[in-house]
């Protein structure tokens, strides 16, 4: 009796074939999950940056100073904070900053609130850009309120 090959080698070849088929079927799903995690983490990073920028601009606006900061100066503080800190995918959009009351603490008076609103449009990198094309871009917002000194 003559043997050809090792015993059970046909079963091993079939097992390897089914493993490679499973890998091919699962890989796109795993890559989508991975890129989704990257996109969500970038949105959360940008949210933290604009939240800190709003707080920093509000703090700068309420500090007792003569002359007190104007609306434009408060907006520039927030924009300077976000300038090199936002995570973008090439086409950077500048955040929109609004200050209430419009005259800053000079028009609000002592112990009255100064509110800084920042709105930023995130377009996405991988999956985010695909979903943005379907649902529209993601708008990330932050608000900081402090009382004038």
C-alpha cells in the first residue's frame, strides 16, 4: 500500500481555505470600526479644544482691566487658541465665535455674565467624510459663561 502525502492534509487545506475566507469577510467590517474610532476620537479632541478656547476667551474677557477687552479682542483670543490645535483633514474651517453682550464686560457691567459661543464644522477624515456627504457635516459647539469683575 502506497501513501500519497500526509494523512489528513486535505482537511488542513480546506480549513486554511475557510479561515482565509472568514478573514476576507471580516476585514472590511473591522477596518470600518477602526476608522470610525479614529473619526470619533478626532471629533472629541476638537470638542475639547473649542471648549477650552471658549473658557479661555471668557476668562480673558472678564478679567478686570482698563480698558476692558472688546468683543473683537475676545474673539481673537478664542481664534488664536484654536488656530493650531484643531485636528483637521486638510481643509481647515475656521470656528465661528460670538460674544454676548456684544460690547464685552464694558457694556455688561460688574457681576453680569459674559458668554462666549464657539461653533466649529467638522468634515471628517475617513468615514466621517463619507457620512458628511450623506448627512451633512458635524457641527461641534461650546459655550462658556463667566461673570464680569
